């Protein structure tokens, strides 16, 4: 199998590299938790926006760059290699694409431009205390009242809810219909009266997600995307068909490389000679290479066969997130007492030490967010191995 770039792909890769080299501010670091990308972030986002690279997968007519699947892959790869953060998330990945495909012209012209500025945060109101893996059992109710819907209920684990301007909300509009068919997709103004956001601090000590409570929140009927009771099907829409997770694979390899560098240069020479440490670093490096191979396999399915990956994307998600946890555990062993340092402690070089304690704690959530490891295994068992449903 030939994974080399074609001349066109190589040219695009050089273009992305050159752009990063000349335009990405050198003092910009990815922050812990949500947002917080440090100095230079605003200027960087503006440069991406000017180039239509805030939502590069969107069609050109909607302000994207209309990149092909392969170009998206290269773009994501190079951004990850350069360790530069990007805007995006729910706004470019879910809300925008759903509007492009299912929204009215009025909705598109109201919401899309501010997403493309890269400044407006959207959040996703899907999960509830009683509905996560089995999302279709959600209970938040929206009842029609004149020109509005009145929403009551609760969402949980709402990432970025505290800084979001808009929420994409799934709420039940027909309690008598089969559970997938009574759900509607709404846009909700996070400043609406009756809507309360309560912070949830994760075990890594950062404020990323929230609880969101709805008490008689009025949502105008023109804020429905698509048709009433068809929300479940809309919730699957994305325009970025690039699902290889190359960014995750590159990040894993860089994490191991940094640890190898630490072992080589640390004052404690026993570290680099210790067989247990050496073997563990080798294992992680082999695994990071395997994660890259998985990404390449997925992208070749997408680019060459023109189909979205099925269970292969679950394989990469499962493997990549569990690998993150293994790398974090290896890091704490390699770093020894340094591993306990916190990036917020004065005098600690956060880029060197504090981030490992953080990633050890934060990576626990990797195997829950975006579908748990058990759910990925169920998908692989049925769609990949052809086993019957449990
Ligand atoms: C960091 C983070 C950010 C998140 N951000 C958002 C967000 O922005 N918006 C949003 O709506 N949600 C968000 N979520 C919620 C996330 O989607 C859910 O946590 C996830 O889908 C799991 O649902 P649950 O927590 O209700 O667990 P449950 O579904 O109750 O699962 C509990 C346990 O049972 C297992 N389990 C459940 N069903 C099965 C099954 N059929 N077979 C085998 N095992 C099963 C699970 O794997 C898990 O171990 C976020 C979660 C995290 C951790």
C-alpha cells in the first residue's frame, strides 16, 4: 500500500506547513480545559478565518474552503504536528453542518457568519442524567405554546455551556411516538430567561462541562432546525467526513517522544537504563505508530472508496483513547515525583511537567466522551465482527 502524497497532496501539505510557519503565533499554547488558548489566539483565529480555514470542510458557498477528504486529513495532520490549537468544536462540527444541510436560508444567514469568525461558542444539549449511551430515551420536554415552544428539563455534561452563546438542543416533542421519532432539534439562546447553567468541575480541576436547567424556557418556533419530531436524524449530520483522528495519533506520538527526550536528558541516569522504563516507552511508541496506521487505513477507505468509515472509526476511537490513558500512566512512571507537579504551581515549567498530571486525570474522560469504550466495542462486535446484538 502506498501512503505517499500525490504531487497535488504534497503541494497542499507544503501550503499548510508554510501558512503555520509564517502565521501561527509562537507564544500560543493550548490551554488546559475549555478554550483558554493563551496569547495570540485571537490573531490566529482571524488569520484562519481570512483563509476560510475555520471550517475548512464546509462548502465554499457557505464560507468554508471546500477541502476534499484527503485535504482535510492533511490539514488536520499538519496542525497536529505543529501543535497549534484551532477553533471549531460543536459550532463547526455539528451546528453549522446541520444548518447547512437542514436549515432555512434565514437561519443560515443568521448563524453561519458568526461561526466562521471563529469566535462564537456553541454547546451541545444532548445528554441528560438518565440519557447518555441510550440518548434516544431523553426526557427534556418542549411543548408548543403559540409561536413558541416551552422547554422544561435538564441537560448534563454540557461542554462549554458556560461560555456558549447558542445551544443545539434535542428535546422531546411527542412523548407518545416511538422514542427516536418524537425528538426535535432546536437552537436555544443561552441567555434565555429560565435557563440556568451550573458548573461541573472535572477531576482534573478544570471547568469544561456543566449542568443546564430549563424552567419554562421559551424557544421561538423558528428556532427548530428541520421538521418537528425529526431531530434524531438531524443529530447525525456532519460535513467533515474526515474521521481518521490523525490529530489524536500525532498527539500520542508526540507525547511519547517528549517522554523519551525527558528520559534521555534527565539528571537521573538510571532512568534511561532501567529496562522497565525502556520497554514501556518502546511499547507506547509502537502503539502510537499503530494508531497512525489506523488513521491511514480510515482515510484510505474514505478517500479512495468514497464511503464513510463504519466500525473502523470506532476501532480508532477505542484504541486511541485507551492509548492516551496508557501514555499518561507511563508518563507518571517515567517522571517519578516530577509527575506530581501541577502546571499552576509557581515556577513549574507547564510545558514540561504539569501537563502530565493533567493528562493523567483528564484522559479518564476520553473513554466516556463521544461514546464510551463499551459502546465502541458493541459497534465493532456487531458491525465489524458480525456478532448478534447483546
Ligand atoms: C468530557 C466529557 C464531555 C462531554 N460533553 C458533552 C456535551 O458537550 N454534550 C452532551 O450532550 N454530552 C456530553 N458528554 C456526555 C457523554 O456523551 C456521555 O457521558 C456518554 O455518552 C455516556 O453516557 P452516560 O454518562 O450517561 O453513561 P451511561 O450511558 O449511563 O453509561 C454508564 C456505563 O454503562 C456502560 N453502558 C451503557 N450502555 C451500555 C451498553 N448498551 N452495553 C455495554 N455497556 C453499556 C457505559 O459504557 C458506561 O460504562 C460529555 C462527557 C464527557 C466525559
